[in-house]
């Protein structure tokens, strides 16, 4: 059993001091991912810094129609907030597509951002894993890899990012506010999560001594032209094989702005603005949407068992674009794909 110190902070300064005083310390809030990692001994922190008493759970209006979501706002509170449901329904839908009601009641915005990637071997300390022990190898390559990445992978890691919330936030171009010993900084969402490259042990660009304080959502104004489509092995309580977040703006029959992000296909939410650009000024039809899908999946490569995800992703993108264009977003209550 791994022994660790426990510190309950009531202010950000206390939390930052506790982190700085113990290399290897981890922050805990809802604990829905960290506790599992500790149980499996994937993570063995020297200290746990509990920030649940730090006042970071508010959801507040910002300038120009933006919204600030505190790092400790629970997924349940975020998805049910009237401002999120009205102005950022894509985010509410994505959150409701994930986990279970019990987990959403505990999971926080900051914790969701920091979820570790999904891989059978990563969670099994009896096997090699470059994420746990850099240089030890990636047995998923040539092994059991049905759920693994088809985009942005490397010879060191083919794991996928598990979050639904983050896929929507990628499409919404959120900004992540953090604080550390050097003060405050803001990280563009596209720059927060990392592809594995030759350092797969690093999932994100947050420093070990920094804490997420909030997420800002700039005004999106997609109205009804959005959808979050999640394809999985079960209709509930399952990670995405492929998910698609789409937001569109239209004038008449033409698309004037488009955002598309994929989940379940890479080490981070997958977005290519150049694929979105293929939609601008064009109408909603299979050929146009298929072209965007092919561009978004350019370079996709399976590992054998997950080859099917390439075709699945293409069909999901086209279906999600049709849903968004028609203003008929996927229901997270009736999960049948329309």
C-alpha cells in the first residue's frame, strides 16, 4: 500500500504551498479518476491536496456573452445550469452523454480536463506501458487495441482521451485558466492536451505545481445547429468508440461557420480547422459532409483490431453534420441515432 500525506486546503495559496512542499503531490476534488488510479497503483502520490473547500465552484457570466465555469463546478451542475443549457447546449449534451448520474454529481470541470487516457495496459501495472514507465514499451501496438487511437498516435503510445466534456469544449474553443507559483495564465484549449509524440507520459501542458481555476467559454451562438453524437458499445455508461461534437452557423442554405471535434480517436480531442473550412459557403449534403469527414480523417491509421473505427468515424461525422445542419441535435435521453 502506498502511504501518502493528506492536506485539506481552504485557499488557493494553501493548495499551491502544499503542492510545492511535496514533489509528487496530486490535487484531488471529485476523485472519480484519481482514486481509481491510486487503487490500481498506477499513480502513487506522495501527498494528496484536497481543494474541495477552495471556492472554485461558481458559474458566472463574463463579457460579450462568455461564461466562466469554475474548476470545482460539478458536471451535473454545469449540465443543468440554465445559461449552459441555453447558450452552450453542445456542452450540456456532451456532459450528459458521459458516465452516470452518480459520477456526474461528483466529477468536476477541472478533474474532467485532467482525466488520464484510456488503455487496458496503462491500468494494468503488471504490463509494460510507456505512459507509466517511459521506455518500457507499448504492448497495445500489436496487442489488444480495439478502443485505441486512429489519429495522432506515435510509436510510443496509441491511447485515447476519454472525456466527453472535453470534446465539446474543443469545438467551443474554450480557454483554461490556471494559477501557479509564477502567477496566473490562460491556455487555449487546443494547446492544453498533448499528442503522445516521444513523451506519452505527459497528457497535458499543465505544470505539476499549477492548479486549474476555471474555464471560459466564448460566445458561440450556434443556436439549434449543434449536436453531440456518441457511438459506443453500450447505450450508457461506456466510453466513446467515436464521438463527434458539431456546431454550425448558417445563412439560408449555406454554412457560414463550422466547428467539428472528435472524441475516442486520439490522445486528445481531435480537431482540424482546415477540415471545417471545407464546409464554409456550401450547402448541407452528403458529398460536402463526406469531403469534410475525409479531410478530418486524413492520415488515420488503424492498429488492426480498431481498423473499423476509421469507417465508423467517417459515418459518424456525416451523420452529426446532418443533425446539426437540420437543427435536430442528438438526444441524450433517447440515444438512438437519427
